[in-house]
C-alpha cells in the first residue's frame, strides 16, 4: 500500500479523533522502534505529515492504515 502525505490544513469531521502524533508518540502507539517507523516514512509505506523538517502522524490516518493493512 502506498502511503499518503496528508494536508495539515484538513479539518476533522465532528466526532473524529484526529490527534497529531510525533514520531516518538507514533512509534509507541504502533509498538514499533523509532528507526523502523522512520524507515517506513522514508519508503513512503505509512501515512505521515510533513511540517517543515518535522514528521508528524495523524492518529486517525494510522488507524485507517492499520485496518487496510490487516485486510490485505
């Protein structure tokens, strides 16, 4: 599955849990090593946000991605 770079300006619909996570927080959430997650970002295998030089993750996008990965 190809990763999607999300727009930081996107507003979540009501009731949507769209917390923005740092690389460290996303690694903990996904139970991955930081290096593994960073490698996935470099290969565009996981959805992420880019805010200047910083990498961020939408929690909702990660949940959607995990469901899609589990079904494939």
